[in-house]
C-alpha cells in the first residue's frame, strides 16, 4: 500500500505502474534528483494536487 509519507523513488520501485499514473497527473520530473528525496505529500503540494486523490489512484 502506498502512503503519503513514502518517497517518490520508493513508490516507483514498489509499483512500476505508478509512473503512468503520476505522469498523467502532471508529475513529469520523476527522474529528477529531488524525486529521490521528496515525499508523495510534498510532490502533490508542489504540483497543486490532492494527496488523497493521488493515493486513491495509486492504491487501486
């Protein structure tokens, strides 16, 4: 299960299909250095997304 505290790099390792979901929501910088240190919650805040909505999509 993906949580809002997880680092983006951890999410991508745990669920490779997350790339398509996150990029579809406008998170195009998944390969950038900050993605290796940024939590999902922080990334959602930066991109103006609801972390709860993103979690719902990631945890289907």
